[in-house]
């Protein structure tokens, strides 16, 4: 991960935690691996105690605002803590990939 991508990840995490203090945030995908191209999106996993419409809307708004200001597309996925840790989704290739290559904020 580049230092610029790390800065954007930390900025996103700081803003998300004003909405959900217990949020766990990780970057994954090409930016986490350091193989991104200039047009690559910025894959982010946000794990929260519960995904509600209000939380989803707030986090997507934060991603849009930061992405607009920084000139990149932030692409967050939101998962509940239970879904990420214990539910059938926890065995998915997506979650395995996030666990393997994720860069925590």
C-alpha cells in the first residue's frame, strides 16, 4: 500500500468512527496489495455491530465525500460483525480475501 493510500484509508476510518466508534475498517484489493493502477477503485471493508439503513447511508456518504476530495473512487462494503466472524458469509471467498490481504486502519 502506498503512503497516499494509507493516508486516505486512515482519513476514511477516522470519519467512519465518528458514526460507528466500534467499526473495524480494512482496505483490500489492488490498493492494499500495492498493485493498483491510477484508475483503480479503493476497496474497503467496514465491519460494524449492526448494518442499519442509517449507518449504510452515512458510510456511503463519507466514502463519496472523501473520494471526491481525493480524486478516487472509494468502494466500501458493509458487513455486520456477526456476518464477518460467524455467519455462513464468513466462509466466503470475499471474506477470506479480506482476511488474507486486508490492511487494517
